[in-house]
C-alpha cells in the first residue's frame, strides 16, 4: 500500500461527486416517469404511426430507466464501501485500485489487473 491514500481520504475526494450523481439519477427517474407509463392504444384517438411512436418512446424510456437504476445501485454500493472503509480498494485482491481509475469511474470495484482476469 505504501503511498496509497487512506480510505477516509478517498471518501473525502469522491463522496460529494457520488452523492451528486445519485441525486441527478433520482431526478431523471422522476422527470421521465410519464414516458415509461403504459401506452393507451385507443384506435379512435391515435393513428397507427402515432401509437408505434408512443410505444417506441416508452420502450426507450424504460431501457434508459433500467440503465439509470443499474448505475444508481453501483453508486449506492460505492457509498456503502466508503462507510465500511473499503472504498478505492480492489474487491478481489485488496490492492489500491488507482486514483486515475477512480477518477474515470468511482464505482469500480476491481483494479486493472483483477479486471483483466
């Protein structure tokens, strides 16, 4: 570990960023909720092309929400690792993940060597 930062220092560096991302993801989920609702297929009020467009918008919104929820779980897990004093260290080998790698994505759980397999 040598000159590797302490978990508390890493938490100080990344907590605010992760909490801000979590708030942003929550806000996006809230504002796009209407797009994910079931599409009404009233034959009288909406033409066929409009129904298809509505279904496509719904499918894209649901897929985006799935990606948001996955990211939110990763952010939550990173914040939990901060609380446990394990943030920034590889879940497999226990070595420091690396500051540059964490700067790219602070939710990573493995160092480059373990990720490569």
